[in-house]
């Protein structure tokens, strides 16, 4: 058993840094010493998922030990982690939709023993989605079967991908969610066409990654929209050719949409990507695109949103991809190569680093918008 320090949520809005015992790797499992963990809005949401769990789903580190049957890595390897863990054989995986694997819950579970004064809570249970978990009243899980806000993680081998020596752990961590989500939404889901005009709403880590994807697809114009002028300045480094400072009181960003139309000859953009995670802006990209244009909900809003159906006029398409339609064995090697070639300037995206004990500050900075991407350094 390996003792680890971890940010453990109670499921009702609070968390504590606790000592956690991780079982030795079982068949198909990998024990990783974590060196970096991204800080994401999903991590904040997971504080309220109604069950105890180790926070975090963006991570990178070093393999310490592997279980029986593990072929993808060995002790000593540098690795990054992928939270959308495919089984490889279900209906969706067989059709190349590994990001929406139907049997993610069947990947080998990681076993945890929570040590606290006077009690031990043990369970085995993967957490493939926020509405599922372990078994029994003492179920204790790792977020998305990873739990990266910790010094160590016990994960299924299908979650592990090699991290080249020249790629910092921080970059590997954010590739595993924020970058993949934005980049893949432009490249894999929307299939942005060469010479097109793209609008990106929100210039956090996901929005900046969407711009990188649009640039990779050779979009001609990339218009970044945000309420934070500092983020708009950063957007220029990530491919934005134009920027628009939005008014916080602009309901549905309809005034901003009018400006987009004015800047595109009255027509609207070819593609618009919502990367704000603000429910009220879920339909906003529809107002930005031309007739027969494509609007993309990148941030994964899971709220009831009222939509004016006139925004769909005419022949507009709205898609809501999960995780940038990720196929791990295809997409991560590509993005790692692009980073090493200098075509993905991800170092500029990591704006602050924090020790594990400063998670409160990291969450506060995320909500205030001062970070493009904050990263914890657990070990």
C-alpha cells in the first residue's frame, strides 16, 4: 500500500487535504507519482457531486509500479493521463467514438482505503461520470478514475499515455483535458475549413486551445471575445487575429454578435465556439454564425438553457462534442509533436503554479479569471 496526500471532497461542497492509502496495483492498474495536476471548473463542480472522492482529472507524472498484464508502460516511465478512458470494444469505440465509450465503467477499478481517526472506509469503484460512483454508504472514489490532486494516483492502464522527456509535466497535465477539449472541438468535431472565419467566446485554457485548433486547420480569421482585456491580449499569442472586448451586461452577447456580423460583411462567422462555461451563453455562438454556419458548445454546459429558436435560422448546425471527440492514441501524439515543434505555445498557457495545500487559492484565481490555466504541483 502507498500512502498519498490528496484533496478529498466530501461531496457537499468542501474538501480537505488528507492521508489516503492506495492499494498496490491490481491487474491492468498503474501507480503514478503525480508531478502536476491541472485546475479545472469541473474540479470545482465535483465538490458537489454527493460522494467522497479524490479531486482532479488532469495529471502527469512518473510510473512507480504496474499490475499484472500492464503492457503500455513500466516503472520509471513519464506519463500523462487521459480522463475519458475508452474500453476499446463497445459500440461507440468500435465506431471511433472513444470519447463517448459506453462501457467506461467496466475499466479496472482502483481500490482506496481512507484513513481517518477511528475509521476506515474502503471501496472499489470507477467514476466514469458524475452521476455514478462506488458501492455502499462508504464509497470512496477518484474523480474520473484518476484523482490527480494528490501525490499519487492508482489508474487503469487505458488512462496512461507516454510523455516525452522534453515535455514538462505541467504541459502533459493540461493536454489531458483543457487542451484536448478545445483543440479537438475545432479539429475533430467542427472540422474547421481552411480559409474560414472563426469566433471563440471565452479566452481561458479551453478557448485558447480552440484557437490553436482553428489555427492548425488554417482558418483565415480568428476573432476572440472576452470580458477580460488581459485574456484578449493573451489570445493574440494563441492565434487570434482580432479581439472584441464584450460587455458583461450584454445579454446573450447579442451586441457582440452584431459587431461580429459587422466585421464579416453582415453575414456572420463560419464557426463559433462557446468556451465560457456560462449557462446563459450556451446559445450565444448561434448568434455569431452565418446561415448554414456551425455553432459549437465546447464547455459542456449541463444546465437547462432557454433558446430563441430564431437563432437557428437558417440551416445552422449546433454541436455539443465531448472532450473534443478525442481518440487518445491518435490525438495526443499529434499534439505532443506540435508542442515540440513550437506550434502549440502551451507554456504561455500555464500562468500560475501552486502547491497542493494552496488549492483554495488556485480555485479563487480560476474564478477571478486571472489564470489562463493554473496547475498544482503535488509532489
